[in-house]
C-alpha cells in the first residue's frame, strides 16, 4: 500500500480497535500508520537524493562544456 493508504488504514484500525476494546487491532493500526510515515520519509529521502544527483550531473556537464 502507499504512504497515505497505510496511514488512513492504520487510523481506521486504531479507531475500530478502540471501539471494540481490541488492543491487538489497535496496535496493528498504530504499526500500519507508522509504516506509512516511514514510507513517506523514504520517499522524501529518495527525492532529495535524486535532486542531488541531478544537480551533480548538471555541474559535471557544465564543466565539460567549458573545457
């Protein structure tokens, strides 16, 4: 599942667990929500790394063009 889907599904599970008094379901929801948050952080890191690689590529190409 995607980042947002995991977060929403996790919140729903937490709410159902709280309503039903089911600690395991609530805990599963907390875990799934955290999983979505981690996916978001990983996506952000990948985007930053890609941006840095693109910037480096541009600088190298510029240096080669000047040479």
